[in-house]
C-alpha cells in the first residue's frame, strides 16, 4: 500500500515535444544587392522565421544590425555568439533560441584554424576567419539536453581542403562531448553532397534530410535571389535525434526572397 502511494506521488517525467531547428544564411547587408538589400527584405526575413517558429535557429553571415532587427520584431527569441573577428562588427554565426522553450547552460566560440581559441585566426589558405558558435541547451519542459553547433565554411572552389579541415576540427570537438547527449550541427558548408567535406561529416553524423520520415521542398538551397536553387550547401546534421520532418522553405513575396539561400528546417525528437 505504501509503495502504491509513493508511486502515485512520484513526479511523472514529461515527454519532450519535437524540437524545431532551422539553418538560415541571412546574407550580409550590402548596398550593392540593390533591390535585394537587407532593408528591402528585412520584414520578409523576419516573417519567415515567425511563420516557421523554430525553437533553435543557426544563422550565417549575420551582422549586428540584422540581429537587432530580428529581436526587435521577435522578442520571444534571444541569441548569442561573437563575430568571426572576435567582436560584433563582422559576420556572426549567431544562435537564436526561444527562451520559453530552451535554457542555455553553456556556450562558446572557436575558430577553424590551427589556433582555435584565438579569435579571428586563419589557417589552411582561405582569406577569411571561419568559426563555430556552440551552445548546450536544456528543454525547460522535459529537462532533456542537447548541444548545438553552427558554422559557415569557406566558399571558394579551391577551398575544399580547408573545408575538410574545418569539418575535421568540428568532428574532433564533437567526439569530446558526452556520447549520451544529442548534437545538432547547422551550417552553410559551401559543399555539396558529393564532396569530401560532406563525406567526412556524414560519416560521423546523420544528414537530417536523409533520415527524415517526411521531406518537403527542393533538395538544393542556394538560389542567388532567383528562387531557382542550383546547389545544396545548407545543412542540418544530427547525432542522437530522430527526424520527423525536414523541409526546405521556399516562401517569397512576388520576386522578393528573404535571402539568397532557402532556409532548411528539421523537426527532431529524442529517442
């Protein structure tokens, strides 16, 4: 009888709801984009996020003014991350999250170079610093934890060796994490599925699109503001998650698009 009463009083663990994760290259704010400049697409960009309602959003090419605009219009979100020079005047790999859903337990940045703890460091022959912003998150409702890593790899054709080294550096960091804590990697990898970079990552992580129970939208993601994508370079990789749904979001208003990349989104579940 006493055991029955104790069992009845014991707290019931809550199942975790699906975790909605998005990767979105913002496209830097430059006047030379003309009709596609940030000021012209800002509201559409924010509406794209508001409609999709990701719990976690990994961004690339994010500048401070863009982060400020997102937060001003979507106050349910917070974000963190340094820019690629180690400050806040250049491109960030900012991680946005819904504070009512997720709690940040730890976070940091490292550079994809021979000196990963040196902000702005460059190695392997490419011209700009490349980096990762990461966080350890806890689901407020169910208590489950996961790591999120977000990156943007070099873009030139001749940078494939550097992209591979960057992927290897990320995988080395992931290998040092507790194996029972799931991981999600978001990013613009500037590498297609037939590349050595993809092969390195897919050999250690799972491509969310490849294992999703349901897939929506085109495979390719970069469209250069045309709406016709010609390369798949934006990804979500996972370890320790199931993927219920994966989508490439192609929303636009007339000839206007929120970015030159389509965002990709995955609905993840803990096993």
